[in-house]
C-alpha cells in the first residue's frame, strides 16, 4: 500500500492506494497522525484506489477520525470503491463516515 | 500349433539378434568414426529391444473364442463424445447407437455445448450432456477425459460403451462383449478401431491391423490389453474406484504439501516487520499450533476431512477473535469521539457493529489474515475439496492427452483385468488428408510419452512384470524417430565421405546380420498371419519428425509445464492443395539420400570407394527412399472415393 498527501486550500488530502488491511492499517494511522502533527486537522482520505478494506483497515480509519477530532478538526472519506462501501454499510460506519464522491466535495460546505 | 511356430521364431529372433548386436558392440565398432559408429550401434540396439518387446508381446498371443452370455439386467450407458464434429455425423453415430440391441441409454457428450445438437437430441430421444457449472473458466477442462468424467457424474449405468463421434456401432456390440464382465475382475473390453473410408492401398496408414490384432491380442495374453479411447466397454465400478483412489491420493499429497509449506509461511510472516501487533502474533501462534497438530493427525492416519475441518475451525475462531478485537478498538474510539462531541456521531448514539457483521468480516474473502498472503494460501490448500479441479473425483486419468492408456494402466495396477475382443464391431472415419493424419499421430505420440514420463510403467506398483513391459513396449516404439535419423545419416555419411561406422563389411558382418534380418521379417509374417504390415513399417520410419517432435514437446510439457500445442483431430478433410511443406524434413532427407547415392556411385567409378560398401549403402538408400515414397502418395491423396465400392457401410 502506498500513501501520499497534498495540502489543499482548506484541507489535506491523503491518498491510500492498494489494499487497506491488517498489514497496511497501522501505516495509515501513522501516516495520518504525522499529517495532523504537521498542522492539518481537516483530512480527506481519498479511497479512489483502495480496492479492499478489512476490519483492521476500518479500525484504522476510525482511529484516524478520532485523532483528527482530538486535534479539533475532522476526517472525511471520498471516492469509496464497492467493497469498501459494503464494509462501511455492513458495520453501520457509513453513519459515522460520510462518503463523498470526490475529495473536493468533502469540505466544500464548511 | 501357430503358437508353437510363433514362439520358435521369437526365440530365433532373439538369439540371432543378440548374436548380431553383441558382435556389433564388441568387435565391429569403427572407433576412428565413433561419432557415427556409436549412434548407429545404439540405434540398432534400440531396434533390437523393440523387436524383442514385440516378440514378448506375441509370445502370449490370446485368441478368444467369444464372450459368454451377458446378464440381461446389466445396465449400460453409451457415451458418444463430440466437440466440434459435423452434426450429421454425430447424429448418424447416435442413431446407430440407439439401435444397439442390449437395453441401454444413449448419451451425446457435447463438449461444444451446441444448442442445435441439444435440439436434435430432444427430437430423437437421445440423452444430452454438457459440462456442469463446476467447470468454470479458470479450472482445467482436461479435454475428452474431462468430458467423460463430467458425464460419469450424471449417469448411472453399470457399464459404459465409449464411442468417438465417427464410430458407428453394430447393433450386437454389447451382446458380443458384455459377457466378459461376468468375470468380476474384468474392467475393460476393447474392440478394434476400423475405418470404413480407407481404400485398400491405405495411403495414410490409417488402419492398424498389427496393433488391433497380434499386438493387442499379445498384450491381452499378459493381461495388459489397453483402452484406446473408443469402441470399448468399461465397468463403472472400476472407474469410480480409480477416481476415488486418485482423489484420496491427490488430497493427501496436497495436504501434506500445504502443511509442510505452512511452517515456512508462518515463520516468514512473523519475521516481516509488518506484523507488530500482539493480536496478529497471537493468530499466527494459533495457526501454527493448528497446523502442527494437523500434521501429527495426518501422520497418525486420521481422516483428512476431519483433520482439515478442525484446522479450519481453529483458524476461523482465531480470525474472529482478531476481527472482534478490531471492532472493540473501533467501538472504543467511537465512544471517545462521542464523548468529545455527540452531535457529530449521529442522533441515535454510537453505532454498534452487529455480530453478523463480525462474522462477515471474518469470512475468508474479507478476513484480515488475507493480508498475510502466503499464510492464507497455505490455509486455502488445506482442504479436501480439491478446489483446483472442477470435480473432486476424476475417474479417467488426466495426466496425459491419451487419457485412455493412462487410465487402463492405473486399472491394471489396481488389479483389474482387461479383454481384447478381436472382432470389428464399430466402423469409424479415418483422417482423409495428411495434415489431419499428422496431427492425430502427433497427439497419440505426445500422450504416450506423457504417460511414460509421468507414470513410467516400469516402476508402477501393482503392475506385474509382463504388464510393465507391455506398456513400456508401446512407449518404446514412439522413440523410433531418433533411431530413424541415424539410419538415414549413416549411408549418407558413407556414400559422401567414405566413412564406414563398421570396422569392415566382411563375412563376419553378413553372417550375423542377414540371419537376424530374415528371421525378423519372418517373425512379422508369422505373428501377423498374412495381414499387411508394410504400411505400418513405412510410417514408423517416415514420420520421424513427428515422433521426435512428440518426444520433445511432451518432455517440455511434463518437466517444464509448457503447453503441448495440442489440437483436436479434425474429422473432416482439410481443404487446400497438396501440402508439401508438411513433409519438408523428409523431402530434404530424401534429396540428401539420392544425392549421396549418386556421389557414392561416382566415387566408386573413380576408384575412391570400394564396391561392397557402396553396394550395401546404395541398397540401404533405395530402401529408405522406398519407405519415404509413401509420403508422396499421402500428400497427393485426395480423400476417399467410395464409388468404386459396391456397398458403403456409412450409408447403411
């Protein structure tokens, strides 16, 4: 799995490419924590190229959400792929993490 | 009485042959030209072994007097296998099969899944079978063996008559053969394959009177007559036993392989820096403990199904613990978030991940263990479902494109008996052009070599020594291509360069060689009892490029997993003009032989060569050219014209 981030006008976009699973989940946590520590507390995780997510991956996303909130910001997700969407629905996490169509839209209303 | 004479000639052949070859090895080699002397003596030794195996075959020639009365209640399925053959032809065969007198069900096994054929079957009240849904695209189809294995799962007859799409059976084919199965050990009755579209001159060498005659009768005498894919009746029980034994063997092999691989996979997973969480380490510990225990259970001979089920259960439980831990951590995070700012979490409070969601997240395809790919792969292989095959039980052997021979050999190894019934009870169609004929011969040779390399009969447990040698004899004949090249090269080398592989062409040579050659030909005459064998002899030499290609492609396939380049033999004539390019190597060799003869005669005239050597080698060249001449007729052959024949069976 590959991570990258880009600081935009009102948020930082984190891209997670590959499979978000038991092995890569801790790395996502670490990566996002670093981005927050770098001064961005409004994070969009772009899941456009995340084909798969397991329970660890989901746990990492929620962990990152918590970190963003603790820093006084928020974490949102965008461009969710079918399997990830199924996992979110199945676990009711879609009620916690709203999936936006694109990264630009995620913070467009506030 | 015939048996006495046959055996006498066999003994004489072996004695004169050994006498000649021993002398060749010990006192005739021209060491100055070892590079041709050694190959030639090796080729001659090959041929002697070939003849000795033939002698052994006809030694026990079994002439059967017909089968006893069959039991009237024997149930039979007649299978007609097809892939892309002409529908009229398939239907003609099927309707003839329907008219077989003994009660039976007729099935068309359509590997082409053609709706038109299905409609024809419905119209004529024929059974119609295509591959079941299990044969998905990613699984091996195993050609005809797969087609038959698929049909075995949806039919019930005690006996199976297998017919190729072109083999029109006689109505009494079952009455004449089923009685052999009164012997409970008999698993197979093979009848000849005979072709109705072949002129008396048989330019493509289609009829195999020596094989469907003395050779199969001889093998029968050793209880080694084998299945040739069509015109044969098989006992379902024997096939199913073969399939089950094969299934158990394959399953145990793959489980042992998976257990052995699991240790390395777990060790590697532990070492990888990716896995730091103590929870994951815990799962790995659990997987390791489960596989270790499974290993002990397999060694103790416990049922594989239960062993693998227990591993699966333990691993599933461990994975579920892992998912639950993930979910619990997630839930705790959510509580913390909620404590910070309730509104953002939603009106109804913190969502709770339901138990069935945990279950789903633990299933194989979404399991966190999937991240450790090598561990997951090992666990996937720990099943008794044989998930790399469309059906777990494969009665017909799938190790070769000639599944028939491989299957028969496995039956014999399990103690079953076979019968060769020497009476034409079905009439088929032979290829009518050289291209199709070459494809067919290549396929047979490739399949035979595959069996030799995968399940060498000489070392198969359960086979008697006679059976081992009988199977080996057939395989040995397919190595003739290499010997042929040497037989062509030797006279060319002498006539062009004057190099003789033999130290001298003296009295010593002729007194040993000529008796052997004479007795050898006599053996074929006596054993063949007047059947034409010349066409077969011609083709066994003339098709040397095909035999060599078969050996090399089969070896590459078996040892390196390369494809065979296998094609289904087309039953219809290929169109187009004469295809000389198909026999290019033979044309080149023939031209070289003719040139060599001319050069040799010139050398003789100019005093550069000696008369006796030149004479022997020119005669040898002439023999080779006469052998090869059949290919000219084969290329020019325009297909069968039945007009000359008073009655045509095909239309009857």
